[in-house]
């Protein structure tokens, strides 16, 4: 049986973990940010022990790394992991969107369009973290009706994986945001017109891959010609 003191220590470690991870995901602690134990401990009101445990946990998840003579810092995007995650998500989300399309009613279309309008407004004073959250809301409307639970599970895993990699790709490729909003409307119009499943799936995959292309084009040391949209152009 766990002692009360141990349970309390675990609770503090969990709170410190949630505190640090939230700031990494939202971008407050950006890539390369040095995680000073004493500073964070003071912010959360704990000793450095639970903070150290939280940082070790985040290191295991790939969000934090230890650098010699520097200490713990926030990891940047792993370009290879991002590539694989986006390639996989383009396939499974494209399939989920195509399968969902016949089940998406006018109410859901209106909800997705309202979210896309919020994204358009967000472009005026661009907030990449908010834009990314709205982007997930938009796509959720399009794939949430997928009747295949296994495909839907893979889609959710892909989005969750992206969240652990970084809060927002649009922070690195802000110019992609405007095109993304336009492509969202095109997807909605395809669904409204009852386009065939293959057309919708192809459009959804191109949309996802275009964001990957934009990131690969500016990320140093990454392959530049292996995303789905580029393969389709060949």
C-alpha cells in the first residue's frame, strides 16, 4: 500500500509535469528554452525534486533533452518523426474523411464552416497555437463520423503524436495558414456536392501533405521530395 507521503510526492510530480508540458505545447517554453529547476520549482511552489522527476518524464517523451554544460532544454521538432507522422496521418485521415462524408449533415457542415471562419479571422493577428487548435476542431468535424473505429483510432493517435512533437507547425510556416483555410472551404464544397469518396480522400490527403511540403521546404537536413502531394505531381 502506498504511503501518504509517497502519494503526495507523486501528485506534486504530476502537477509539475502538467505545468511544464502545457507551456511547451502552447509555445511559452519554445525550442531551446532552458528549463531551470529552481525557477520552475518557484513558479509551481514545490521543491526541485518533483520538478526534476517531471523533466525526466518529459525527456522520455522526447519533449525535453539534456545538453552538456547547459542542462535540460526544450526539444525542437524532430523532422524525421514529423515527416513520418504527417505521411501516416495524410493516409488515415484522408480515408476517415472520405468514409465520414456521406454521414456529414448540414449542421456539421455549418459547424465546420464557422470554425474555418474563426481561422480566417485569426490570420489578421496570427496566433499559431490558436490556429492549430481551431484546425484540429475543423478536421474533427470532417472525420468524427467515420464508421470504421480502427481508422478513427489511428487518426486520433496521429493528431496526439503531432501535439507531442510541437504545438504548431504554423509557427514555422505561417504562410501556409491562409492556403489551409482556402483548402478547408474546398473540402466542404466537395462534401456538400456529394463528390465520390476517391475525390474527397485525394483532396484531404493533398491538404495534409501540402503542410508537410511547406515544412520540409524550410527545415534543414530533411528530405524535400517524398511527401504524398509531391508524389502525386510526378
